[in-house]
C-alpha cells in the first residue's frame, strides 16, 4: 500500500477537484441559476486557481520536497472546503443584496468559495511528481504517470458527482464528505510516509 499510496492520493485529489467544481454549480444555482454565465465563472475561476497551484506547487516542492508538507497542503484544502460550505449561504445572500449582475455575483462567489481549495489541490500533482522522481532519466515517466492518474481521478469524480452524489445527497452533505475525504487522505499520507526527507528527495 505504501508503494502506491502517493498515486492513490493524487487520484483522490483529482476526483475531489472535479466533484467540487460540479457541486459548485449546485451551490450557486439556488441564488443565481445555472446559466452559461454561472458555469463560465465557476470553470474560469477554478482553472485559473489550478494553474496557480500547478505553478506554486512545483516551486515549493523543489525547495521543500517533503511528504509532510504535501499532507499539510491536502489537509488545508479539505479544511477550506469545509469553511466554504459553512459560509456559502450567508455569502451568496450578501452578494445578492449588494449586486444585481449575475455575471459579477457568480465570479465573486466562485472566487471566494472555490479559489483557495482549488489552488491547494492544484499543488498536489506537481508536488507529488517531485516526490516521485528518483532519477532524471525517468522523470518524464513519473510526471506523466501521476498526471494521468490525476486525470483519471478527475473523470471518476465527474461521473460520481453527476450520476450518483448530486442525485442522491444534498449539496452540503457532499461538500462535507469531500472535505472529510481530503482530511483523511492527508492524515493517512502523513503516517504512511513518515520517513526522513533525505529519502524522499
């Protein structure tokens, strides 16, 4: 299990990213609808934040390639999803009282609710790739495999959220479930890879 737990973690985080994005439309739907403007705001913000996560995740991993730090990133991603769940209704009501433009509301709500978890989850794949690289001649394979696994996780999360979770459970329950999955994944990662940093670089 230890040998493949990094891959399992990347898969889980990829699944959570897409499930979070799809459930995000249901978060905003009761307040601003699910028009193309709302979807554009959600997708645009999350893609922007994932890009920032990829960039900074790689830079941080080069400086501190430590499994404990990766576990902390995933832990905080889960905690921020939980915080977003707690504040979503109050935030959306406030934005509706202040603004009338659906485009602006959807952008602001998406940025406030989704940006931090998306940046943190974006850090996971490049960070994991840095931890996985053992020799330079196999770095391409390590990076390619992890990004493929992350993408498979995203596909799984997409179908799981759209075909099962949303029809079966409430939005709030799903969001807390996603947060819990990330927190548990972070704790397991911390304990499974509790080894000196010199062996992970």
